[in-house]
C-alpha cells in the first residue's frame, strides 16, 4: 500500500510539473470582453451576413439611378439590309447606292459603331417597395449582429466564471488532499502504535487516492475551461492556460431586476424588421400589376474606319410598359409574398411568447438559486464544524476512522456545492439581465 501511495504522489507531482510547463496567462474579464468583440468567429459571421444584406440594399439603387452602357461594334457585311443601313448611319449614302443591282448584291461594307445607352427609371412603384424591403432586411441583420455581440458577452462571462470555478475547485481539492495526507500520517502513527486496525489504515489510504484522482480531474477541468475561452477568442492556446485575474466570489449580491419583456430587445426588433421586410415584399409584388415608365436615350458614332467618328446621331424616348397577363406568374408571386409575410408575423408573435416564457422561468430559477446558495452555505458551515468536532474526538480515540473520513469528505463536498450554487446564481442573474436587455 505504501507503494501505491508513492505512485499517487509521483502522479500528482507529474501533474503539477505538466501544469508548470504550460504558459499561464493571467487575464481579466474586461480584457476578454474586448477581445471577443474583435476576434470571435461567430461575430464575424454575423457581420458578414450584415454586409451581404447591405450589398442587396445597394443593388436596389437601380430603382432610381440610371443604367449606362458603352459599346463598340465592328462589322463587315454583304447583307443587303445591313450594308444599306450601315452606309445610311455613316451618312455616305449616294444616289448610285439606290441601283437595284447594288441594293441586291452590295459590295463588302464595313461599319464601326460607338454607342452610349442610358436607361432612366421614372415610375417603378414595385421597385421602391422592393428597396424598402431590402432596407428592412439590412436593419434586421444589423440588429442580429448586435444581439450576437450581447450573447457572446454573456457566454464569455459564463466561461470566465467557469474558469474561476475550476480553479477554485482545484484549490479546494488541493486543500482536501493536504487534509487527507495529514489524517493519513495520523492514522499511520496510530496503526504503528497498535491503536488502530489494518482496515482503518486501508480506508484512509483509499480516501487519499480518491482525493488525488479528483484533484487531477479538477486540473483537467481548468484546462478545458481555458481552451473554451480560447475558442471564443479565436486564439491558439496550445501549451497555454488562462488564469482569471479575479478570484471567484463565494457570496452573492441580491439585486432587483426588471422582469418585463421589452420590445426594444434587439433580437425582437430584428424579428419585427424581418416581418416588415416580408410585408414590403408583399406590397412590391402587389404593385407589380401597375405599369412602369422608363426613359431611354442613346448617342451613336459611325464610320467605315476603325475608331472613326465621321457620322453622329442620338435617340431619346420614353416607354410605358404594362404586363397585362404573364400566366399567373405575378399573381402567384403576390400570393407567396403575402403568405411569407403572414408566416413571419406569426413567427414574431411566437418568439415573443417564448421569450416571455423563458423570462418567467429564469426569474423563478433565480429565486431557487438564491435559496440554494443560502442552504449550501449553511450546510458547508455545519460540515466544517462537524469535521472539527469529529477530528478532535478522533485524536482522543472517541471516534471511528470511518466517521472521520465521512466528515472529511462532506466538508469538501459541501464547499464545492456552495461554490457551484454561487456560480449558478451569478450566471442566472446575468442571463436574466440578458433576457431583459
């Protein structure tokens, strides 16, 4: 059994050595919040989605801005119509060109044309509503991005408290290990003196091994919590470990929190903006039945030589177009847009009710967590007093070894339960603030 204890001690020393081999970086909560806003991948994805929606909105500028095209065309033809038209555009047509023989069988004719075309929308009501829909969609993605940042702040705060809890748990188990080692020495002396049986010594040795194992798991949890923080910050933490600059608090601060669901919450506003976008799309489809009025114009340069500009001409006009019937395409599009809008409205209402349900649930959880903190604190204090009494009685030979071990186990267990209860309360309070933000 001494050999087993030696192996355990070597294992603990090896674990400590590995911990020291890691680069430990002290970091504060404020530093984490700043870094997550700059580096988190989820935030970057949300920002790219917003930029995509913004690009869609910029495309809608075509509703009122002109479309300008420049083209240069060169042809060589013996086609009668093209040859006659090319000479006419080049302003080189003569009376001889009206000879039927030349008209029917013209010589090779070359034509080089430079053309500038402009199309200007004047009245496209469906396009205006489509632009408003794109604007509402862009605003929705902006609000979603802001809400994502708020959620990541909550997640970082939670992860930071988990890291604090992991370090505190490791410290508690380290203290429990020292206590167990002290009790082991005491029992070994009693055993050598013939005051205790072999089974008592074995029970204490088993307890020491259990504590050593739990301590090792606690150190692994420290690394796991540190790795998750590194993931949130999008940093490579190979060979490194975060250490919180602030220690975990073992008390709670009771605060009055408004538990009314606010329509100004960014995710709810994003849902409403999304519903508004569908509404504008439905209106855009509806106004697709109206005629469209567009102006157009062109300026043209012609010559029989490359890059020549001997002949010039322009064209201006306006077009009123109206799709009378397109095989139910517009009707079906309007019906679909209306159904999408109604669906978005129902989803928004459902989301609000789910959010209120979650808010009510979290509010009750906060009250339960407060009660749990108070009870776990009382249990921890009572277990400490019980262990002190049993240890004094054990040294006087008035307590069994099993009772001492049970009291010792209970102290560490109740302290960890109290720390966990404090963590749950603080996180629940922050989550409640997030839900009412």
